[in-house]
C-alpha cells in the first residue's frame, strides 16, 4: 500500500476496532468469552481489537450478535467496508490529472435524487462559472502541484453542472455569506460568479439558502464544506483529503447538522439581497 494512503487507512481500521471493543465492553464480556460465543480461537478477538486483522462482514455480525448488539452491526459494517477508501488524498486523486478527478464524480451526481450541500469556503462546484473555476483550480493546482490540465478540468467541472438542468434531481444548498465575499480571481470574475449564482437560484430544481453574517446565537458552528448524496453518502472536503462517509450513523449526523444550518439561513428575496450586496461591494 502506498505510504500516502497507509496512515489514513490505518486510522480508519483502528476506529472500527475501537467500536467493536466498545460493543464488547458494553456487553460485559471478556475477550475469550466473546471468542467462545462466536466459535473462534481466543486470539481472534485480540487481533481484531488491535486492528491487526480487519474483520469481515460476517465477523462483525457474529461479534455484535455475541454481544447482544445486532442493531449496531449495519453501521459498523458500513464503516469497515469503506476503511480502505474513505480517505482519498487529493494528491492521489489528482495524480492522473484534475480532469479525471472532475469526471470521476459524474456518475454519483447523475444517480443522486436529492443533493444537499453546505459551502463554507468557496462556491459550490455545481454553481461555478468557468472563470471562477479556472481561478480556483489554479490555486488548488499550484498548492497540490497538479496544474497540468486545468483547462480540461474546468471544462469537465462545467459539463458536470448539466445535472442542474436535466433529469429528476433536487438540489438544496446552504452557503455561508463569507463565500460571497471571499474574492476568487479578480473583481470581474467574482461579479460574473455572483451574477451566475443569482440565475442558478431561480432554477426550479434548486433551493439556495444564505447563512448571513448577522445570524445571531448560532445553533451550529461553521463546519467544513460537505455534500450529502441522498441519505447514503457524505463527502467532506479537507485540505489534504476528501473524506467519504457511508456509515448510517455518520451520515445521519451530517444530515442533522445540515438541518441545524438550514434553520440559520435566509431564502428567497432575502438570500438574493445578500448576493446583491456582495455584488455591489465589488464596486
């Protein structure tokens, strides 16, 4: 396994092992007692809990059944299955070119019926103009040393946005007001981007809420950018990695966080006024 991936995968496997250990401890069982209930050699429990042996799906089911916690098995299985792929470092994703990175997401976007997104740093990718995407990917590419195919990546990102206009999809996005003010590219680029956002907000399949600076007593702090695909998958964007979450419990937490953030947002004419104010501030 490449070194750039190993530490992330190891951490994911340790998280699965820790959850299984908690299940055993909550059941009041010693390791050899659980092994006996599962019909295993007594060392197997230790190997799994120390993340030496990755558990198979059937191992997790047997473990949870032996602890009287069958209801926890689906969540732990989902986490275990994604342990090798949940952390996809940007360097790895971009080593075959940024265009391939953009194109790789198209099937997921096309099959998703309800796409919910929260943007705290930059404009959501589906809403970006070619000029804004060029400026943004230029910065990202220089930082990650993956700048060789930015024009192709921009074209792929722009083409991906066709899902806003085609098929049976619904999009609900929340944007922090700061995103409207952070200048990516020059003033002309930002003016074009904000104008495009106003047009996107009028699309029948799209709902956009803006969380204003003036939001008082926030019930949810500013989070990292994330996207929820139906209720099955969450992508969280970090500086060094895209984290993919599929465990029902973790997906559920982001769905709940999205609901709390949604309550802070303004919509309709109030949201459009936030965009118009940011546009006017460009001079």
